[in-house]
C-alpha cells in the first residue's frame, strides 16, 4: 500500500537515496553508570526531590526521544531508530536527570501512523536504559488522548505506565485547572513515582497590559500544586513565549514562594532559548529541558551542547561530557534525513511565535494537517487565523487538547474563507468542528 499510494502526508514519489545512518559503538568499559533511576529506587520520590535541591549544577532532561521529534518531525520517529541509540545514550550521558521519551502525541501517532505499539516501545527502551529516569507527558484527565476519560481509566493508565517503566509524570491541564490535575497527581503518588505538576505558561508577564496571566496568577497556581502533592513544579512553556527577563522574574518568584524543585521546559522557536535558560539558571532553576544539537533549536528545545558552552565559567554549568553527547548528536543527524518529508520547513528563528502563540509541538503537526486538507499553500493564513481564533475564544491556554481546538477552528475558517465577523453573523448556520463543539459544551 505504501509503495502504491505513498505514506500518509507524503504521497507517492521516487524512492529517495539516503546515506546509511551512523552508529554509535560503545567501547570496552562504556557501560551505563548509576544514575537518577537508582536514586529514585533507593530514596523514593521525596528523597529524589531533596537530592535535586542539593545539586549545585543545573540538571538536564533530554527531550530527543519525545518532544524534540514531536516538534520538528510531526512525532514520526520510529521505535527502531530510538532503540538503536537508547543504550549509547544511557552509557554516554549518565548525568541526565531524565529522558523524556513517552506520552504527548507519541501514543496517538504510534497507533495511527507508525502502526506500532507504544507500550512495547516503552518496555523495550526501559531494557536499554537502566540508569536514567524515564519521563512522560500526561494530560491529566485527557491522559494521552483528546477527550476526558473516567477516573478509573486515568488511575489504571498511570499504574500501568509506572509498571512498564515511567518514573516521572509531567502532569498538566490544558486550561491550568488545578482541580483537574489532582486525580492524576494522587494516582502517580500511589505508584511511588514522581509527580511533576506543571503550570502552562502563556501570555507575557512583562506586558502589564495583559493582566489575565500575570505573575501572581502563576505563583498562586504553583502554591496550589505544591499543596496538592507535587514533588516537582514544572513550567511548561509549550509555545516558547517565555522571554529571558520574564524567566528570571518568574523563577526567582517561584523559588521564594514554593519549596519544591522547579523544572523549566521551553521551545527555541524565537531563537532566545539558551539566553532564556541562562537567565533561569541565574534565578535558581533546578532542571531544564534540552535536546541533542542535531535535534534542537527552532520548534524543538535548546541545544544541550550549546547551553553547556554558553555557561562556561558559570558555577552552575551542567555536568556532562560534551564530546560524548556530540557522538549521540551525530547519530541523530544521520537519522533525521529519513524523516525529511515531515519537516515543518522552518529554517530560521521564528519570532512570529510571540504573535500567533502556537505551541512548538503543534507547529509541524498542524502544518501536516493543513497539507492534508489542501491548505499547504495557505499556511501563513492558517498561522494568522490561529491568533484570531485565540482572541475569539478569550485568550485561552493553548496546549493539547485546547491548542488542537484552536488549530481545528483556524483550519476550518481558512478552508471555508470565513472571517471573525462571519462566525459571529452566521454562527447558527455553521457546522463547527467537533472539537470546538465539545470544548464549549465543557
């Protein structure tokens, strides 16, 4: 079928010729050293959180196995390519706090497009990486889907995920509703694993005219999450909207307000990522998300190696053998060419992000959707409409599944040549996307 009809989103074309991917061969003695997985097993979740706070150097989470390729390549990296580099990553980068490698869109894409079993991916990779915490992204009551699931489904999903290998659950709610996160937090705590509850950053705390999401909004939510049982507080800057000075002010205020570690996640869409992290380190952030250089930048996370070099002379520079991490990057550079059809086409920093506010993990995926409905040549219109829809919906927090609703509506309006006023005037006669209807039904 693929030979005749092409792969979904690509279509039929001549078979490309690629260089054989590089391999990373471990030498004698290059075996995974003891890491954070052992600290969790020995000390428990609270003990791990205490250990994090004791570290002088900033800790790193590598997103290459999940969010980096979700953001750059529409989540299409296959398990086979992940498995080849998993053990070398464990051996050459044992200083990592965690390896973010599951959840988010990987579950959906594995079934729908890759025809793979996401549970098998998790269990196979766990065998290859015995020393580093495995981290996943959990959408609270939405789990890894796009609708609300019953409580017992969330509890069973968390329990099974923990049994299959997940250690750190980054939990968020698409509208920053703390009450919607407490069930997942409790479920994680019951497994003995780490509950990292995240605030989703949107707006701009430096812009005093935007009062809906000001500094106090985030501080209040952080205190609620700490009181709800979070072991770590995550800052999920899913669109890369957090500016360097804003990062300094936010992290500084959080460190004065709560007693649990702070873990910062961003996207380097604007090109400000390394500077942003440097300011966050100055403010006392405990952990930041990075990716290997060949899978970093743009809608992905900042480069681990670039960040390391940027902090030369800084007492909090992360501990890592940068030459060994570059070996991992060389593997990913050779593998990435196989997924070139899923690239977003973004070739330089994209400061428009501060206007349309589209999450980094959504950018390449929504672009594929636009191509699928014949709007590939109107992508700029879709981005502009995304901003319009956000304003129409009341400036919502945009992260899955709420970001999907905004994206669906933007595609719908561009495809049907509708303006904002058209929607207000003709709303009763329009057949809105199902996701839009479901959102406003609650």
